[in-house]
C-alpha cells in the first residue's frame, strides 16, 4: 500500500510542477501560434489510413485494464470490449468506467464515466477522486498486472496512468489521442511513450510520429454507426442540438432557442426538434424549454431516426457536429463561451483555424462556426439562412458526402483491436 501512496504523492508533485510551468509554456505557445497554424495547414493535407495490418495469428490477450473518464469514452470502450470478448474468450477486463461497462462484465473500480465532469472548475472539485483513481490504478498494476492498459481519451488523468504503466513495464495503448497540436504541444513528452497512439484525425499521426511516437490513424469511431446520408431536402424542420453536458446545455440552448424564435417569426412554416441521447438530462432541458414561447419536439428515442427528419441544424461543437455533418445535414457549429478568459483563448491561443471536426478534416470552413462570448441569436440566424438556399443545398450535401467517403470509413473498432493484438504484452 505504501508504494501506491508514494506514487500518488509523486504524481501530485508532478502536477504541481506542471501547474507552475503552465503560464510560461502557454505564453511561449501563444508567441509561436502563427508558425503552428502554418504547420497545421501542412499536416491537414495528410489523409492516409495508417492502421496496422492484422496478424494471421494474433497474440492471445488474457487481461486488459481500460480507463475511461466520461460517457463518450465509455461508448467507445463498449465496442472494443465486445470485440475483445469475441476474439479472446475468457479475457478479464477491469478498469475505470460506468454502469454500461459493468453491465458488459467489466470489473469497474471507480465510476468515472458517470460523473459528467467538464471544465477546470469541475476538475478542481474532483481532484481527490482523481488521486484516488491513481492510487487504485497503481495498486492494481502492481498486484494484478494486466497484459495491457488501454487508455481512451480523457488526457488529464490518463497521462498519469500512462506514466505509471510505463514505470511498471506494462504495455499501454492510448486510443483517441489528445489534440496537443492545438493547445499543449509540450505534453507530447508523456504520450509519445505509449506503445501505440491511435488517432481519429488523419493529420495527428504525422504530428505525433514527428515527435518520436508510434501513432496510427484508425478513423473516427462514429464511422462504425453512421446510417445513410440524409436526403430530406424538402423538410421544414430545424434541429436544435445543444450538447451532451449540463454546462454546454445551459450555455448554448437558450441562445439556440432565441435564434429559433427569430427564424419562426420570419418563416412560420418552420418546425423545431431537439433530439437527445441522454434521458438523464430531460429535466434540465425541459426546464429551459419551458422558459421560451416556442414549440419544440423533445425526443430521447432513436437519435439517427430523428435527425433523418431535418433539413438543417444548430449543433454544439464536438462529436455531434461531426456526426451531423457526416449525415449530410448542413449545420451551424455553435459554441457559447461564458468566460472572458475562455473566449480570449479561443480567439488567440488555439493553433487551429477551426473547432468543428468536419472543418478540421476538410481544412476549410465547410460549415460555418459561430463561437465566442458575445455571439447572438442574430449570428446564429445569419449563419443558418445561407445553408437553406435551394441552389446551394445539394452542392453542400455532396461536399459533406465526399468528406465522409474519404475520412469516415467503417471498421474503426476492428482496426483498434487488431493493433492491440499486434502488441506483445509484458509479464511481470
């Protein structure tokens, strides 16, 4: 137990050093932003799918520790868990996750995926839990070393788990690598030591490999679930998609509803729907809807079927914006930033020209982005109206289809598992 406690102390001190160095590092990164933007433009031209070839006789995997910290990470983990169990009968899987992973037979040590943590304030409030996770992880690695550790997204915690894994000579794979090229390039020194880094954006592979990592582009996980492209050109329904987290919903939904009211006044034929995937947020969403004089169809059933009805959308930046675009739905990518500092960072510090996944893939603003602290309902309306133009609409849909065909190829989870199988596990 003492060893695990010492590891927690070591990682705590490491975090303090990181905090002390954060300001000068960010200032240096800010000064180099122009150069980093140019570098991004060059990286974005790369598009080869770089998954490892499957082995004729993959090595058996007996145990895996999977670490996820939110609901989206859990959703990706579930697909891998099913495949691993199919291909490796009797495999033991434990880790950090949520109820859904537990229902799949995973031994969940801490329910991190069910906590809905977002932003700096939430992280600070949960620091004791994170150090508890480090303690549990260290104890597990030493007492029951797995064949492999699989880290999914969630870089704030997972970088600590990666270091601990490497010190204990346990193989580690990081799936959905952090977007360090956009905001914290110095942190690559931790992540490059993973035995494999699996990226979901094509240009990330070259960036990480240039820093000494072993990175592979496997594709975006939404590609495994996408139905056919939406061809409902004649619909008069607009989708309102305010995000999957409470803070996103509180910040963005009122703004979207104000824009919808303006659009409705200008065109009474328009209808509005709000499909959502998280039933647990119904009360919050309904409470906000009740404060506006607008009929909105709220649904928590069959996300894709609901989206098939719509002609266009307002969608919060994130995975949903990429998914909506991949379905051929012209959309305005929205992100309301409440803090002055956060808004300044978005305008001046990020070393990427776009925040929407579809625009990052295309390396151009295919779909308009309305981002910042002072954005208004008028901004949302003005950005959406051109997308409804009869002449432009089919051309934009074709452009979205071309991007999907190039970058969003099915079989992502299969490729991830095959790479995992090609890594020889250590035994301690």
